[in-house]
C-alpha cells in the first residue's frame, strides 16, 4: 500500500489537490525536504507537488525521487523541454493543472506500479514532427539555436548564448520551424529534445 502526500507552500494548491482526491487521507507538506523525512517511514510515498514549488526549492540538478519517494508534478503549462529534464531528474508523473480527479487517480495507480504517467497532450505534440536530424537541412548556426530551444530558452537568452542579435535569432527560429514543418516553438523544442540536441554541443 502506498501513502499519498501533497507538497506546496500554497494552502490553495494543497486544498485543490485534496478536493480532487477525496478518498485519500493526504499527508501535507510545505517542502520536499519535509516529505523526504516522511518517506523514510513508509515503503512508498507519492508526493504531488506543483512544478513552481519543486523547481524553486531544488535549484541544483540532483534527483527528486528515490526508492521510497515518488514525485508527481502538476504543471501550469505543457513544456516538452522542461518535462524531459524533470524525467531525467527522477519524477514519476506529470500532469497539467487542468487534470481531472479520475486522471489524477489513474496517475497515482500507474506510479504505484512503478510506471511513469504522462499527459495525453504529449502525444499531440509528438505527432507529425520529423523524426531524424539527418533528414532536416539545418545549418550549423541553426543547430546551435535548436540546442537553445531544447533547453527552453527565449529569444533574448538564445541571442546572449549564441552571440547574435535578437532579430537574427527570430530569423533563425522561423527558418527552423519552416524546415521542420512545425507551427510553434514548443513543437520545435520537442523535436530537438527527441534528437538529443538538449545534450549535444554544437559550434557554429
């Protein structure tokens, strides 16, 4: 049997999760540090935490989850690059703030079975995007920009990182989207993460 807790500095968020899970006797925590101590007393503790609370508390790149503690993140908006990094750091579930009670219940069940539970919107973002970097004619500079997109950078951050004007960054982003056949930056970031560009180093 697994225990379930909700972790947030926001009383409103903790109350909202309790409303979605009326049949669970939820433990409440204000910090992940507090929930780790509780996890030591149980075989398995699932902690539902808001993405903002999680990232503000754990600014390093350490793992979020361990053998007894399994983290389920509630995010305000879908971001493929952020999701990839969160999974790398050990989270076991990811849902949006619009999640229903039944889906959240199913997420808990999947995570209890040692599965990773992800939102259906992920499939929508993956659909229709070219699969292999070898088949897309990106220039060396565009590959550098793509790596920044995979890390979730905005245009200003890309400009500083690559050493180009913001207007030039916008031109590169539009060219990348055209070559990939995608309609927005998020889809471009999905493609970049899937092709490992968030890990690789490229030089123009």
